[in-house]
C-alpha cells in the first residue's frame, strides 16, 4: 500500500511539474514591463517549485524502485537548481536578500510553513559510510594528539579544603535553620488553634453547623476543580492549548519510523540487485546478440561504401575515433537517409558557392552604411529595453527538467506494473540500456576492421594510397603543447606533489586548522516567520529579517549547493558567505549546521587560530595550499573565518599587532578567483563588528552578506517554549511564556539558552511536580545580562545599507519613488490643462 501511495504522489507531482513547465515557457516568451507583476510572477513560480521540491524529495526518499529513483533524482536536482535561479532573479529585481510572500500565500491558500525549503535526506544517506570513516579518522588523530576536549558535564572543579569545610558548614546551618523554622511554625499553629477553640467552643458543639461548614468547603473545592477542568477543555477545543498527550510520541509515529527504516534497507537491497544485474545482463547480451550486432554494423557500413562510390565516384573518408567513428554517420539513421544527406550536402555546397560570389560583388559598398545603422539601432533598442522591458535570464535547469519529464512520459506514465509488486528493477529497461552500450563497444571494434577494409577496397579498385591526414598531426601537436603549458602551471602550484592526502589531512588536524564540527541540525535554529513583512514594505518601512528568513537563506546559499554536485556546477555560484550580527544570535551555530547537514569538512582560518602557525610569506602560501588542496579532494568543505572583520581591519589595534590579523587579506580575493564551479568549497565569515573593517575589500571577498538579527517577539515565544521542553522542563499554567517573551525583548538566543540551562538544574527538574516553573525564576537570572539595544540594531542596518546590495536597494527605492511622483505630477498637469 505504501509503494502505491508514493507512486501516486510521484504521478501527481509530475503532473504539477508538467503544467508549471508549460506556464513558465509561455511567460518567458512574453516580456514584462511592470516590476510588481514580474515579482508576483517570479514569487508564484518559486512557491510552486518549492511545493514540488518538497513532494519530490519525500518521494525520492521513500520509493524503493532503483530505476525510478534515478529519474526522480535527476528531476529533483533540476527543481532544486531552478529554485536557486528564481531566488537569484528575485534578488536582482528587488535588490534585497529577503522577500515576503504573505499576499501570494494567502491567494494560494498556503501556510508559511509550507514555504520552508527542505534539506534532501540523500545528502547524508548516500555518503554515510564516507562521513563515518572520516569522523573515526578525525577522532583518532585528535586522541593521539590529545586535542579532544573533555565533556563539560563530567568536568569536576577542584577546591581547597578550607573552602570545602565552609561550604559544608553553610549547607548544614541552612538545614538546621529550616528545621527550626518549621518547628516554630508548628508551635504557632497549635497556639492559634487553641485560641479559636476557646472562642468558638460553644458553636462547634452543634453537629449541624459543623456539617454545613464541611459541605460549604467541599462544594467550593469541587466547583473550583470543575471550572478549571472545563476551561482547559475549552482551550483545547479552541486550539489555544495542546491536548494532554500532545508531547508524547504516539504509536503511529514509532511505527512509521520502523517502516521508514525497513524501506531504507529495501532500497539498499534493490540497488545492489540492480548493480549486479547491470553486469550480468550485459554479459548475457554479449553472448547472445554480440555477433548479430557486429554483422549488422558491418553490412550497414559496407552498403554506405558502395552507395557513396556509386553517387560520388569515390569512396568516402572514414571518420576518426575522436570525431565518433561511424556513429556520427549512422546516429538514428538508415543507409538510405545517409545517402540523401550526402546528396543534399553536395547541392548545398554548390548553391552556397554561387551565392557567395554574388554577395561579394553587391555588398562591398553597403557594409559601412549597414554597420552604422546597426550600431544606432542596437543602442536605441538597448536603451528602450532597459527602460521598458524585463526578460528572465536563460535557465540551465529547465532543459534538465524537461528531459526528465519527457522520460517520465515515455517510460513510467502509463506503464503497467501489476507484475512488479515488490518494486524491483525492470530487466527489459536494463536490456535496452545495455544493448546501446554494447553496440557502442562493438562499433569501436568494427570501425577498426572497416577502416582497414576501406583501405583494401581503395587499393583494389582505385589503386589509391590513402595519405595520412596532416590536420590530425597538427591537432595532436597543438593539444600536446597546450597540455604541456597547462601541466607546467599546475606543477608549479602543487607544493606537496610528493605527499598523500592522508598525511596532509593529519597535519591540518594537528595544527588545529581542520576541526570537528558540532552535531547541530539547521532545524535546531528555532524561530518564527515574519508575518508583517509585506505590510511594512507597503508603508516604505524596511523590516528586520526574521530568524526563519535567515535559516532559509542558509539552506539556499550554503546547504543545497554544497550537498549536490549537479546543482553546484550549474546554479548561480555562491563562493563566499558573510553572517553579520550581534554576539549570541547563532552565527557559529549556523556554520556548524551547514557542515552537519552536508557532511562537509570544517577548516578554521580565523585570525586568532592561525596566529603563530606557518610563519612568513612561504609559510602562509603553504598553509593556504594545504587547506584548499585537502578541501578540494575531500569536498564538500567549509572554510570558516571567525571574527572576519579582523582580517580586514581599518587600523589594527596595538594589542593585536603581534598576531598579524591581516595575513589573509591579500590572498582571499585570489583564492575566490581560483575556485571553479566543480569545487564544492564555501568560504563563510562571521562577524559581530563589521564596522571595524574596510568596506570595499570586505564586500569584494564576501559575495553574499546575511544580516542575522536579534529574535522578535514571535521567535522568542517559540524559543522559550522549545528550549525549556528540550532541557527537561514542563510548561504549565504557572509559567507565563508570553510574559517571558515580552520582558526579554532585546536579548539574544544565546542568552536565553544560557539562562534556561542555568535554571533547569537536575535538582530543579526533580522538584517540578511539587513546585512548577515560574517566569520570575528566569527573569532574575537575566538581570545581570546586557541586551542588544535598538541603537546597536540600527547601526547594523546602517552598515548594511552601505554594502553594494544595500546601496542598490536604497537607490531603487528612491528612484522608484521619484518616478511615481513624476507620473503623478504629469497626470495632474494634464488634468489642469483639460480644465483650462
């Protein structure tokens, strides 16, 4: 049943993709003038592709048929790349990294959560063994060097004997004081009861009054409990409060996890069978059909010899191996079609010669005039296009998706699979594929034989000796020269040609340049969507991005390109990324999350980390060479530069001059130029003081700049709730989370997490049943902390406005406002003239 369900999901997703490709092909032809309509069109396509991507990723993860998974993977990479292309188009149109789709989501009846771009699970699944092996190697090297840090939970702090005695005395005196207070309280209560007995002794003797008093108390207690229970039921019914067993894992979830694990095992088994079948079926075809294919190819080529001889009077020239051999001539063509092509080519050559002679005579005097006219026309057209029309840049992924879509229609759309219930590989499809491969292999052998046969025919019939083609030699010589030049350059650059990658890896770990990434998922970066983004922009107020907007950009610019080689090669290339924001907003966590989600190596080239290592100019060159050589060989890789403003200091402080923080400043732009599309290496910088850096050189190195803000009210509310639950706390009516979120305005995620961990000790967690958590416990802990004030947040916004994209955004807003005002003035002027 589950196979059928995911097959149906695949068919529905393919239908949605097919209709979307048709719509996009129509819209790409039509040039647009209104930027608002263009953005709505791009945003609609983006949202629809995200929905298709979510479904396709789920299908690829769950379907067990190996041949289907190959096709789905191809389409999945195409959709992923198209999402990145559309994102790039929206950035260039709006001149900002953050976009808000509230109105479009409302029209499409989607929730903001459905806009979240998922991280494909195959990034880690298909490289699990490699990642585990690398982690073991890293752990072994760290153990040998003694660089493994002890676990914080089990660290014991040693103190002096006198301090220990004092602590015990304080604890014991406190215990005795508590006991004494309890004893005095009991004595006081006994005295109070005795006084009441003396005053009300005659009334208490009446049993009816006593019974009424008991009834009154009991009914009040019962009604109070009933009211609380009814109110809780009402809140659950209205969706204002989760049901009692909401946080507990249900049996259905446990069962679904077990089923998904079984499907993973089945996927692996089916893939193994498929790989074995590729070898065995090919060998069987070679034995059964190899001789027939060879004879058919020989007959086909001989017929071509004879027909060419009859038509042209000479035997044809046989194509080289480099050109493709006889496959170039007979690619999906019969011998008759080949002959027709030869005749047509001869006729076209004769016609073209005649036309050239006529054109040379006529066009001698007209060339200069036409060139001038063309230049003027092209300038006018370019100016008009810039002012009026907008066209989408060509896509490298649409063709990939269309190919996948056409393969789906041909192979799987109407295929009857009633015989294949376990969803194993289809042998007929394997035979078709391997038959083509076998034909290509046999064709190479047949070409060698037929070349010799053609020479013999020429000697026998025409008595011609075939001259050796000079062009081939020339080409080979040129290629050799080019190759030599290229090789010389590469040899000069490779400073460690005699060393293995394992030794280089070990050296970088020992020097502390290759570090172990913390196991942090991107989903652990908790936050909420900005629901007022579109509204604020309509009122000409630029909103601060929400935490989930930042998380989305990390997925699009960091994780998706690093995880997929196909996407990284074709999508808009992002070589470097800068995360700027106040301390404690989660910049370091995001860097580690990129490594965790993609299984990437983490290199630390922070100025504080490289201080004193590989001294001198040659040492620095060697360090950079080592890092990037290992990063290329073991890609994907992330090169992290913490406190990157120090590398680009305007003026180095006196205290830091010894560490030479600006060592990498000259080399980083050169390294970025050397990174190719097939190098899955991302340079990530983090900074909490970007104002201290030179802006030009800073922005020259970092291609994308992401401003990481302090959390807003919605994000703080979710953060308090989630982190308290994760650390063993219980959220009850006594704990007012809304109050906590309101009071902690300006405090960062790091500060909130630190306070929760400080309050929720093991002892406090045990006492929750008797003494529930309250907001005051957390608030008192935050009194000693400094929040991020609005002035600091504004300084980050002002700095971002000076970056290239920030300046373009400001200019677009001012130019757009000016144009609208001019239009309004023009309309008013026209109306005034009409009235006169």
